[in-house]
C-alpha cells in the first residue's frame, strides 16, 4: 500500500503578495469614495472639533449676564456699574425693581449674577462706615461663577481707585462686597455634573436606538414586509419611537435615583414637572435619531451621523464648558440643540426648585425642535425601497 505524501501549496513570490494587497487597497479606496457620508465624516469630525475647541470653548467665561438692583441712584452707584462692566466678566442685561424680580431672574436662568446696591450706600461710604454691596451668584455652574467672583473685588477696587465718586482715595476698598453662591454654596461639582449626565446619557442612547431603526429593517430585509402593510409613515414613526420613550424614562429615573442617593444631589423642584419635561426631551432625541435613520443608507452611516451630532451637543450645550462664555455664534448653534435646553431645565428643577413658568422658554424650544425633527423624518421616509 502506497502512502500519498501531502503536497505543499506553491509559495507565492513577493510580487504576487503585494499585487493582491494592492488590489484590495484599491477596492477599499473605491468603496470609500462611493460612500460619501463616511468620506464626509472623515473630514468633518476633526474639522468640527478643531473649530469648536479653538474658537467656541472658553474655560474663563466673560460677559456673563448680570442684573443690578439700584436701591438709590447716584454718582457712586453709576461708577460701580461702570466698574462691573469694565471687568469684562459681567454684562449688565437686567435692572429689576425689587428683590422679588431679582430672585426670579436668577431662578429662571436669565442672569447668572445679581448685584444689589442698598439704600444710603453712598452716605455710608462717605462716612467711612464701609457698607456692604450684595452679589448673588448662580452657582449651578461653579466654573462660570467662581472665576468671576474671584476677580470681582480686585477688579472693582482698581476701577474705582481714581474715581471722583469715591472720596479720599484709599488703599483698601471703601465698601465690602458680600457674595453668596446660591443653589450650590459649597461649589460641589457633583451637583453640576450629575444632573447634566441625565441629559447627555439620554441623548446618546436615544439617538443610537432610533438612528438604527430604519436602516436595520432595510439591511435585514424586513422593510418590504413593513411597507406592504396598510400603514402610514407617521404611524411607523410613532410605532418605532414610543417603546423607546419608556426605555428612556427608565434610564432617566435610574440616573436621578443614583444621583440623589449616592451623590447627594437634591430635588428641590416638582418631580412631576421634571418627569414631564424629561419625556419631552426623550421624544425630541428619538425624533432626531429617527430622522438620521431615514437619511442614512446603512447602519454605519447612521452611527456616524449620531457621532457627528453628539459632539456639538456635548461641547456647546453647557455640559462641559460654561455656555455663557462661548461666542454668540456658538451660543446660537447651542440653542438649536435640545440638550442645551434640557440641561437648564434639569439643573433648575433639581437645584433651584424652578417652576414651569420659569422654564417656559426652554420647554417651548424643545417642543419646537421635536416637531421639526418629526416633520423632516416623515418627509424623508420613503414608501418604497430604493
């Protein structure tokens, strides 16, 4: 009986190896060229990050919205007002008539600082009694308020050093600046970060869930069955979105529960209002993700679109960097994102106890953005496969 010896495969020479490798390389470049969405992401993602970090992100915010309550009008109060503006940290935007209006401005988030110059302030300065000027800061964002408060005393003293309204130039400030960090007196970062995480985690997960919904149906071949049914695009969209509303609500409840019991984050406001506006935010993100799923041709493109949308949300919403410190054009972009408005809502309800009347602008903005996303998704949805 003869035994067959195994034959060895012929060895390829070096030229054959590199020729086949080159063929695969050319094929990949051709596919990349045809996949315009992926090619655009390769260029746009680093470009967007470079532009945002280079121009929009500012860890030392300036021109922070400030309210000034004058209990008396005189040369000294006007000099103090000018000195505040000259520090570049404060931008005087509101002049409340009483303390109630001032507190409401802080609670609604329209201003981050409130300055009160009390009655008989100038007379007390001239007598040398060293009266107090009150400054209240919205400390829900400790980074934005801390740097401004830290520079306040020296900046005002320098600005008033040669002012005629201040009698007998003194080496020390002729009055005190008593500051109070409201809503987060200890400046704990957990009180700022944990409520923000509710919005950022929901944004990422809700976008991913629905961005893959339509493209997954197409790639699995189940879209034909769905399209053959007597069902409208709106009905399909709501059928795909509504289950994830409950998923998102469960996620939000879990994050809030952990934040309260593990990190000590308070819930001062109405929990029902927080739940209702959280549901609106979840629906807004689901509608945006569904819009991506109607535009993308495959799941990879849907994920790329999600990442491209998520980056500006994180950077321009006020989660990582102070919103008020960004340039105006960056703030306009941030205002077009649901996360920006939800961060204000969740922080205001949990830390300030704000009511619906205080948050009507941000709630209306989220509702409008949701309706726009839904309208675009319905118009993009095709009743027939390409």
